[in-house]
């Protein structure tokens, strides 16, 4: 079993992790954590949206064959 199979996740995760950590470090305590959670939420929204459209596109291609 390939643990690094999902390329979309690995494309999106490192930048969002780095952005979240840097926001926590460089922005004052109250706002840094809030913005870090916003970045994490945006990561999951983009990931699931991208996955949904990729599956939808692959279904459309297989239906047209």
C-alpha cells in the first residue's frame, strides 16, 4: 500500500502547514491562532473541492466512452 498516494493532499499540506506555523510565531497570540485555524479550514475546503471536481471529471470521462 502506497501511503503517499494522494498527491492533492501532499501538494496542499506543506504550504498550509508552513503558513499556519509562521502565523502562530510571527503574529501576536490572539490573532495568530485565529488566522492559523482559518488557513487550516481553507486547506480542507480546497482539498475536498479539488477532490470532488476531480472525481466528477473522471466519472464524466468514463461515461462518455
